[in-house]
C-alpha cells in the first residue's frame, strides 16, 4: 500500500518554504539594488568618457550645457528645427543610447514623464522627444565650472585642460527634476546641478544658495540627489567614476552661505 503525506507533513513543508522565502526575498531585493547601483556607476562613467571624446573633437572644449541662451522657453516654438540642443544630445554620437543618461534607481524615467515635464504633447517623437530625454537626464552637469553662463547669458564649454585637478573635479552626478516630499523625487532627472559655491567660477548667473535644510526641495543639494540613499556617483574630469558618501557634494564648502573654507576638499572646481 502506498503511503501518502499526512496533513501535518504538508503543513511542515509549506512552513519551511515560507521561512526560506522570507529569508531569501530580502536578499534578492538587496542584490537587485546592488546591481542597479553598479549599472548606474557604469552609465555615469560612459557619459563621462563620451564627454571627453566630444571635447577631443571640438578643439578640446567641454560640451555646453545647451546650445542656446539660458532657460528653455524657446523650446515651445512650433518649429522643431528651432529647438535648442542639450548636452545629453550633443554627446549622443559617442554613446548612441539615451538609456545611458538614466539612473536605474529612479522610477521616473519613462518618455511620457519626460514629455510631461516640459511639457510636450504625449506621444511626441523626433527632435522633441530627444530634447525631452536630454533635458531630463539623471546626469546633472556641473555647469558652474564646465559650462558657465557668459555675459550674453549663453553657455560656453571651457577647455578640458583648464582644470588644475581633473581627477578631483566633478563633471557629472545624479540629479532630479523635482520632489513631492522627502525622499520623493518626481519627473526624472535634471540636465544640470549647481555647485554649493560659485567660488572662482566665471558664471554670471546662479540660483542662489542651496535649499540645504529643505527636504521637500529639489534644490536641497543644488539639484543633485542620492538615489542610493547615502552615496552618490561622481564622474570626474579625468573620466573616472566612483561612489562617494553624499556629504562629498558639499565637502570644503558651506552650502548655506555659498562659501568655500577648504579648497583641498572642494570637488567642484575653481582650482587652477
């Protein structure tokens, strides 16, 4: 006679499976987050290398933040040919993939969200979609030192060899478009970040001191954001990328007064 499992035995097996699942699911989740962090570092590095290749083809100048005067009101012009070109679009020939401009830890990276941010009609394609992707990149550009406003309120890329410490001068870091509350980014990324100080920058315009104590503001860290909750990827002007503790964003500076008190620790630029 064949012996079947008793109800107690089945319940024991189910209980063991439930316990194993409870143990393994958090591990799987942590592994998934770790993989996204690694991919994010890789994306930032690829963007930085694309920037250096761009500079090599354009008389050694860094890419401008965008191709027109400051602001983006002119993108509402009905003629797509008049749209400005963002930094993210300018470097596309060197990466050929807008996905590299995204942070895998950001849940707001769909094209529909990007189009709505500007705003453009849902389903827009072609130049308008490319512009939306370039404007809401998660890789915020250090425009104070890489591409400052000039006296004509236009962005001009500086010489790639003008940095005294290229291995410790930030080019790119993760960014957000807006927030709906603490730890609640929305709208995707932002094509620029503002340094905590304009120390030795030639920019003629800035947005004022960081909203350093306001956890509801996209500008708390000048537009930069730690999707990894405690670390940020920093891509430097020599092309290398590394995850740093979030306070590295304001090391050597006081974001509330926009002053620099330790030039050796300040990572944004201004040291020749």
